[in-house]
């Protein structure tokens, strides 16, 4: 059997760049999910186990046009059904599209396990816009 040729420096460079792009894409998805879950925590300061890991959530006005609302993403129905399980009909009102029920986050927290409720609420979170047009957002430390 002939020996396998060693990859060239260019091939190694290209392969490493492709692998890194795949890692970055996966991390961006995880980061977006984490940030949506942080927004669910609501307005205020929140910190991790390490006190230096502290963020501030600046929320849209809850009573105004910028109220945080929930909507089922077009590609999220299967995951939402899995998380909601038997409680699907209690959590979603059937229309032409599925729309989370009134006080969705509270209801989900009462009838699902804490982990499933957290994940379902994060999946359906649609940060609203405040009356000045600003969305809820996270202030990260510098």
C-alpha cells in the first residue's frame, strides 16, 4: 500500500479555517439562545457564579407598545411541542399560526418543569420595542 501524502501547508490552513468557521457558527447559535434566555430574566442586573460575570438587562417598556411578547418561530413548532408535551393546548391558542396564550411565561412556569418552561419561553421570546423604538437588550461589561 503506497504511503498517504502529507497535507500541504495550504491544505492545512484551509481545513483549519473551515473547522473554525463551523465552530464559530455553532457558538453563535448557542450565544443567541443564551442571550434570549437572559432577556427572559427581565430588567435588572444578573450575575453568574463568578461575581465578575454580571450583565444588565435593559427591558422595553412592559406596558407600552414595546411590551415583550412571545411568538412561535416558524421553525420552532416541533421543539415547542416536545417541550410543552401534553400541555401544548393549554400553552398555545390555535389560530392560523400558533400564538402563545395570555401570561405565557407564568402559565408555562406553573405547568411544566422549570427546565422545560425556561427553554420553551426562551424559544418563543420575541423582544418587543419600546415606544422610542428600542428593543430589550443586554449591557455587557467592558
